C-alpha cells in the first residue's frame, strides 16, 4: 500500500512539474518593458546565474513567462519573469541600490547599452547539469559570462566590486525525480554529491575571473511547492522532498565553509531560501493562511483542470486558468514559483544576511 501511495504521489507530482520543463503555453509571446526601482548609481555590478527563480527574461518568447497572466503585478504585462511580478534578482538588485541587470539575451537590444548594473545569465528550467529544459546549464551560463569578459564588455576593475548570485539545483532534483525512484535514497545522495561538486567547480571559476563576493542559494523546501503539496489539498508539505532539500543544504553549508577557508580573497555566502520560505509559510509550526487561501501552499494562478496550468489557453484562445482575487496576499504564484509578494517576504527574511555580507 505504501509503495502504491508513493507511486500515485509521484505520478501526480510529475504531471504538475510539467510547467518547469515545457512552459510552451500559448500561441503568441508578448514583448515586455522593464520598469525599475529608484537607484543610487555606483560601481557595483550584479552577475546572475540561475533558473526561473532568477531569470528576468532570457528564456524565449515561447515560455510561460512571456504570456498572460505572468507580469500581472509588475510591470503590468508579461515580461519574461516566472511570477506575477518581481523575482529574487530584482529584490537583490534593489537591495544593492541598482536596477535589475540586463538579461544576457537582451544585451544587443535597444537596452543593450545599459550594462552598468551587470548582466543576468539565468534561464528558467535550467540546473547545475542539463535538465529537460533545452536551455544553458550553469557551466554554459558561466561560459557566456566569460565570453563577455573576453570581448571586454566588462573589465577586471568591474569585477572587483561585483557580486554574483547563484540560484540553481532545484531543477536538477526535479529532473532526477522524473527519471528515477524517489525512494532510492542512495541515488539521491549520489546526485547531491555530484551537484555540490559541480557547484564548487563553477564557483571556483567565478572566483578565478575575479569576482569577490558570491551569494549562493540553498534549495527551497521542495516538498512545500504547490506541485508537491497538491496531493494533500495544500494542507501539508511532502516530507520526503523536504528531506532531500535539507540533505543538499547541509552538504552545501559544509563545502562552502571549506572553500572559504581555502580562498581568503573571495567570499561565498549562503542565502537560505529553505529557511526564508519556511519562516513565511509557517507560524509556530503550523501552516499560515489568510482570507483567500486556507494555507499559503495554495498557488494564486492554477489550471482549471489537471491537464491545464497557469497561462494555459485552448485552441480557440480561451483561458484555461484562474487567478486569485488578491495576488498580493499569496506566497506562491503558480505550481512552482513564488508571487512578487512571496519573493518580497523571502527578501525580508534574507535582508539581515545581505546587510551583514554586502557592505
């Protein structure tokens, strides 16, 4: 019976993870324009490597992020972010007193000359290794960055005061889960070892080119993502997925500490997404809710049937999704991604770390 339950759970989970990997939802993409926070000019630049938690427009126009209702809150129309508004990159840039760095794919567009804030190399659906999304993994993202250095788009001087954000690994686990038995603990632990090892290689590459500060995220509580919590009607997080996230994060903490001891010229610090998500989703050990959502595990934007998801339209162009009345009260926007309000709460939880590490 237990095996059957796990199997049914997995089938449901995999059906709902489709959003990360397919993301080809509508017939037409839309162009978006970026509107930014007020900022104070400075020499600090932000270079971003990551997945849909950090992508601000790199994934092509066929992606969900370029279709309604994405971008509903900010900038008011789809603009390439996997949310109703701002994502982690935007909040970090704002903290640094700057506009969000231009996405790599837009560097040659009309905004391409606007490079004083750095560059965002993150693509939705990607991982440390290849995933089911046919987009650049972290190694290729860093190759793209190095190409910019070789072309003197950015100089050594630029890097001295720069910060790198690394936000990857969740999709590596989702890809593994789609292909393997979640109950194979040894397989998961081997995967974690490989992911951490490659993350370290990648961060050493960033240090070698001259980046002095690297912020790397822990893996979020994967069992609390709506696509995992849906099997309990959003009443519980899946402990098996959260255990995998905790195991990854403990290994990451240990290895980052070692790397910091080896290299005194550059510092790597952790942005604890796991703790930041949990501190918002729960209060006194119980799941938080509000007038519209029984628990904050419930996403704002959902498909009308199991085969649809946020942003789905049918052949006649009719919407096959619904959006909650108050996105500003939600934590999750869709099956996987926080809303702007969710990211704001995460940022507030991370702010003391940022204040301490970025001076």
